[in-house]
């Protein structure tokens, strides 16, 4: 399980020419054991030895994508009966398919790109993302913990690290927690088009979102049971140790009063951080219900995918790099007759069996940012007037895009 601004992270490939000795060392000191040694002094390693072992193992993390492709990539799937001449064009052909009786069940897998136009801070963009700009020296942590986080910023969001010291995670996420609570960010055009797949078309089976921002909750015509938060949500809080739910208002007030602001933007934030204690167990482990690295995936994900995917006619992949398992597995778990549409600014998922270009027989690539491609689809579905009703509820970028499209349509009608 993973976490980022909206839940995604990439994996590094294991070198094929690793020596036998290196492989034996990896077996002796897996990442969890190495981190445990660094944090707790286990395994009998000195800090320097443990650090070298961790770095060696960290640089050779196994990428299972080749094995996944060999096992699941379909070389000659059954041709879907509704498009025997190849996949439909985007957006008109896809809109026709959505309206047709052949399409009964739509599943959406969304990633960080769905929320980009909301203005939520990015974690991963080179040079500007939070991971690249994080300053570990500002975190409330030991010298060793800071060194580990500097080497791998994701450790600030690691479950082992959190249970050892919960403050770096809370400090890193403080602005995000409070911004979400105060509805600083708004649901985008992409969110609203997914909402219309249910409210107007009635064919949305489920939205699986890897995002933790909770923006889909602002779509009041999208029932909560139709959403699966694959990596948890910022919209609730619980104790990581005992699992007890915590009143979210009280949790956010605790974040505001107990956790320092490492961005320096909140003049009223405390100068030093103190943990938020669980009233049920007394442990300092209260946090948003997001899934930390090496935490357990929500049971709901496994239950719902088993129910939803066998009957899927159209899988829409939106704004995700498809590098994070098990969410990326939806691509190869839908039936071989299902249409798969990737709405993204780059082609992704080839190692998962997606095919683009002339060789594609059921995969559609809609090139562009999520808001743009969703608006293209909405126009073909005759949904622009529905979106116009909520234009003032959209973030600035989404609203501008929609108003420009509405103005263009008006000009065409006048001509």
C-alpha cells in the first residue's frame, strides 16, 4: 500500500545482474528487518552496518511488472462484439458505446491526475513535489530518523516509522489534513463527469480512487457506496494501534493545536509538536484513515473488486501511472471482452497488457489531462448543460475550461 499527494508511488527495478552474494544478503536483511534494526537496534547491526544494508536493499527493490505481464497479459483476447473492427474512437465512438445497450457496467480507476486542477499540492513532481522539497531537518525526529527520511522521503509515511515516531507523518501532512477539513480544494470536472456516469447514465458500478483527498464526497449525487478509497481517506481519523475511530472534528483541532507547521505558513501553529493520544488505548497513534506504506489495504477493495470486475463492460483508467499494486491489477482483471480506456497525458500500463495504436483491439487512449478528456467526453454525451449548473462550484482551472467550451459551443450555434 502506498501514499502520495493522491496515493500513487513508483517502484524501482531490480538489477538482473545481481550477484549470488547480494541476493543472499537481501534474504538475510529484508527492508522491514533493516529498518527495525535502525530504529530499535535489533539484528545486532551497528547503525552504519544497518544503514549500508538498507541502502543496498533499497537500490534493488524488485519490480514485478515483467512477471505480471507474463502471467496476465492477454495476447489474443476475444474480440468484443460491439466493436469487431477495433476499439471505438475517442470521444464520439466511446460516447456511442456508453449509450448503447452493450455497455451496462462502467468501472473507473482514478489516480492523482483526477485532482490536479483542484490545486492540491503534488508529492512527486521532480523539483517541485513535496518529496523533492521536503527538509527532514525540520521534522521532529532523531538524527537517524532524519537521515533515513532524507534518503527515502516515503519513510515519513511508513507504518513502522509512524509507530516508532508519529510526529513526522503528522507534520508532513498537517497542511493537507487541515486543507481537506476546511474544504480548501474543490471537486474537479473529472469528478463531476464520473458523477454523471451515475446520475445521468445510470451505468457506473464503482469508482476506485487511489486519491486520499476525499474530493469525491463533494459530489452529492454520487452515493458513498459507489466509491472505494483504495488507499484510505483524509476525511476520517482512527488509531493506527487499536483501530478505534476518532471524532474527525476533534482530531483536526488536535492537529491544529498539537502539530507544528513545517511550511511556516501558519503563525498560530505551535513551535513544537506533541502527539495526538487515543482515548481508547492511550497510545499516541491517532491519524487520518489513510493507508501508510506497508500498511494493510482496506478489505473493501478486495471484496468489491471480486463483485464488480467480472461484469465490467468498460474500464476507465483516469490520471494514474498504473505503477501501484494491487490497484493497477484492475487492468488485467476485467473480462477480455471489456473495453479499456486510458484518459491520461501519457501512455501507461503496457506491461500490464494495455496496447496502443494499430495493434489495439480493445484499448482506447484519450490523450490529455483528466479535466480536458472528461470534458470532451461530456460534450459528446450532451452533458455540458448539466456541468454548467455547477460551474461556480468547480476549482478555478476547471471552471475556466468549462466556460471556454460553453462559449465555443455558443459561437458554433450562432453561426
